[in-house]
């Protein structure tokens, strides 16, 4: 009976195991296999073992250093913007007010848009000739002549960061708001009685209470931002001169312009290794597991 | 215990219903076939859909389906930007549509992957084969396909070539006429004269991204007499003439005759730039005529033939999408019947009218839709006795990477001042030389990309 009991959860989990195996396990293993093969879609009858050739090719690519740095900037700044603005949004929506439901519905909309629409919209907003952003900056006298945001290596990456940050704010907002609403009011009251001021209440009571949510949300978002390619592809296509590519968009462009899926898979495997290291380090540093125990 | 039973029951019910659904689908499929008799389904995919084009296709398909009760053509489409990726994915999954529209640029990939069916046997019995116009027959079918790949795999369905769209009202204000724009020199001069930054008015619609470098290449190749490679496969652009032409063309952007944003301009942006009154001269293909007719005032614009190079010839391009038949098709004879139907001269004219192509079948010479108005500049370019079709960059498999990720970036680096013209040209030239020479070793029988005249003769 005991043995049966132990097995029971696994029996019921079988469908999910199967789904995971088919939709995650197989592509993952296949990606690793491709990374070590000469695999060009147009030469499928000529697939050979490549050893580490594909990985070597990555490190020999002249653009890869700049693109890695771009990726780092892209992830850090997008995440920081989303976290801070998402937090503010959640705090603003915490207390009930008239029309909160409607307001909530509207501000959470960006999350529901596809990257394609967000990309096109921001491409238009940042347009140097007709874009409203240039127009507003000019009218307020902040700039003296139009700036070509998408056409300049200095700004192109930032336009993409802003677009993606805008899209991701609601997600942080939703997650943090849910966590805030579950903070025990008794704890806050106790802190007030003990003479804690607003900042102390926030730092010593609220933050520890919502920490697990924060950690999971940050971790998830980092991975999603890192893997995001659609907005870049649409807004700048990595240009000018590759200055707004990140590893994900570069991988996508390479995969479909060279049809060299071996090379693209090697990039993908490197991604995965990088992400695993990041997640392990992140969990360790934030003491996520210990907190749980 | 009750709960356990319940959950087991639920899982069982789920499995049973899933199984039943699977079986059920099969059954209905079988029934469908029985009731419909022997109707064979042909999937047809368009890769550059727009409303007018889709309507023309839908009408022709309906016509075909009515006349051929044993075949049912089903229309599918995918936006141009995603079409290459989509077809490649379908091809590698073994589920390409029976007939699809394919672009010349994919020739090398699609033939080497064996995704297309050789059509020569079908063409031999084709009743309309002798009605194809000379350029299409000599250059697009004989020279580009048979000569290079040894067989024909695509039937062109409508010709498109480049011409210059110009703002006639701006020319007038600047004291210029369209005759001043007959040569590339004239285009450069006029771009300068038409540029008035204070009025937000720029001479040239410069395409800096998304295959923009190809437009620069058109001028550079023209100044090289249309010759891209030496006999041994060395690229000829890294030469004083090549570098001079490169600098001259890029000066359109660097000297401010195009807006700064133009470095990020692709097709959409450059066309918008012209139609919205930002740029005065636009190098584009004939489908843009419709956009201009819709959004610009009559009498403010026109099209003129593609400019002549300094040797007096018009070096340009004229290609067509192909109707290709997938090698994965199970109903090839029916698929051919559909292609044949689409190319009946009257049907081809219908499609060309809707898409603003030059028809590939004879008989359109007297149709004012193709000889007057916005189409005139294009037809005149094609009819010019000095018209020379520029060479392709190559047939090597690296072509996609070169065009989509390498070429633009190298040109952009020069436009941004990140490297010199000589460095950019050297990188581009080295890339092409390496790829071409490697390809020549692997496929010694494939000819070197060369310029061709309308009669199919090479420019040596």
C-alpha cells in the first residue's frame, strides 16, 4: 500500500509528464543534437557530426561581443524599468477607489498585446519624421532638431528597451498587487503600534512578505526578456549595423537567413547553459529555498 | 476511497473521449471522401498577398474550380515578411502546398533541398508555351533556370521591374524636367536640388535597411558595366570604379539628401517617404503605382524609366514571382492544370492588372492599362533596346545570409562613419569572392553570374 501511495501522484501526473516530454524534452534534446551537427535545412541529406565547430564559429563571430553586451544592457534595463514601474503601479492600485476595476482593466492591457503590435506602435512613435515623441520633445524645447531614434546606434537599443518595458509593466503590476493584497494587515498594525514609520513598515514588513513573489517574477521576467526577439525584429531588425541586436534576435535572424540550424542551435545551447547558471545563482543569492523552509 | 475512484473515473473518461475524438475524425474524413467522389484538393499558397491580388486570385480560383469539378483549389496566403520562414518550415516538415508562389531569391535553396518539381515535361505539352514574351522565355526561364539548374521549376506569372517615381511639381519648382533624370548623374544632381531640409523635403528616398544595400548595388553594378565577377570568381567591386560608385551612391545619405532616419528605412518606410511628401525620387517596382494613385494628387508625380549608367545602357532588374509545384505534392497533374489555367493569356492579364505587373503572355501590348499612366515608366524601361538585366550576386547557399544579415550591416557601418568605404567594400567583396570561389569548386558546371540582354545573350 505504501509503495502504491508513493507511486500514486506520478500516475496522475503521467499526462503532464508526457506533454513535457513531447513538447519540451524532445526539442531540447534535438537542439543539443543539432548544435553538434552540420545541419543546414537546405542540405538535409548531408548532415554530419560537427564536434565543436558551431561553437567555435560563434566565438569567431566579430559581432558577438557587442551583441552580448547589448543583451546584458537589454535585460538589466528592461527588467529594472518593469520592476520599478510595476511596483509603483501595484502600490497605486492597492487601495480601493471609485472605478478601480475599470482603471485596472485599462492599465493591464499592454500585457495582452502581441509583440508585433507593440513593435509597430513604438516604431511609429519613435519615427524621426512624423513620430510624436520627436514632436513633443521639440515642442517642449528639449531638443533643437529631430533625433533619428531608430537610425542611430546610440539610441536604437533604448527604443526597444522602452517598448518592451512598457509591455511588461502590467505583469509585474499584477503579480506584486496580488502579493501586496495577501500581506497580513495585522502585521502592519503591529508595526504601527511599535512606532515604525512608513518606510520602515514597507522595508521590514511588506517587502519580506512579498519576497517569494518578487523573486519568482524577476526570475521569470529575466528569462522572458532574454528570449524576446519579436519586438527587436520588428522595430529595428537589429540595425543599424547590428547595434540593436540581442543574442535572441541575432539567433533568429541567423537561423532563418543562413538556414544553418546547427549554428543557431549551438547559440541556443549556450543560452540554455547561461540561463541555468543564472537561475542557480539567483536562487542561491536570494536564498529563495531557505526562506521557504 | 470515493475520491480516488472518482479521479480514476475522470482520467478514464478523458482518455476514452480523446480516443473517441481521434477515431471520430478519421471516420468523418473517410466519409467526406466518399460523398465528394474523387475531388482532389490542391493547396495553393500566395506569399505576397494584398487585397486586390487576393481578390484576383480568389476569382480565378473560383473560375478554375467551376470548370474543373474534379479538382478543388484551396487558397492560402502568408505575409511576405514571414513567407520565406514559413515555406522553409513547411518544406522541411514535408508539408509544402501543392502549388506556391516563390521568389527568385529562393531558387538555390529550394532546388538544392529538392522542394520543387521539374516542369519541363509539362511545358513540352503546354499549348500556350509559344505565347510567352521573349524576356521571360529567354532570361527568366531559359537563362536563369535551365542554364543554371538544368531544369525549369517555376513559371513566371507577372513581370516587375524598377523605375523612378518622381515628384513632378518639385521638379518644376527646381527648374528641372524629367529628361534631366535620364541618367544616374541626373538623379544625383536632382536629389541635391530637390533637398530643402527646412521644408522637410529631401531629394532621394534612400533605403538603408532591410535589403536596402541591393539598391545601392544596382548603381554600383551599372558602373562596373554589369560585371560582378572575374572568370576565376574574384569579385570586381573592390576596384577604384567600384569604390567610387559606392561612395557616390552613399553620398545621397551622407550628404543629407535623405532624412537621417532613412538608415532604418525598408520598403514600407521609403514608399511612405515618397507618398507623404518627404522624398522626391523613389526607386521602386510597379506595385507602388497603386499606392501612389491612392494617396497622392494626380499630376504631382509620374514614373520615368530606370536611369542610364555612364556607358549609356540601362542596367536594371526585371523579375517575376514563379508559380512552382512542390515535389511533395501528391496530385501533380492537377497542380499543373491549375498553373496552366492561371497562365492562359486572359487570366494572366487579369492577375497582372490587379497586381500591376507586366503580363508575361503576349497580347497586352494594346491594353492602355499597361501602356499609359503609372505603368508607362516600367514598360518603357523594359522596351528600351539597351536594357540589361544585372547579374545575381551568386547561386551559393550563403546568399541568404549575405543579403539579409551581412550586406546591409557593412553598408550601414560606412553610412554611420564606423568604417571607411574601402573597408566596407573590401569586406563585401571578400565575402562574395570566398563564397563564389567555393561554390565554383563544388559546382563547376554552374555558370558565373553574368548580365543578360533581353534576347538571352550574355554581356561579356
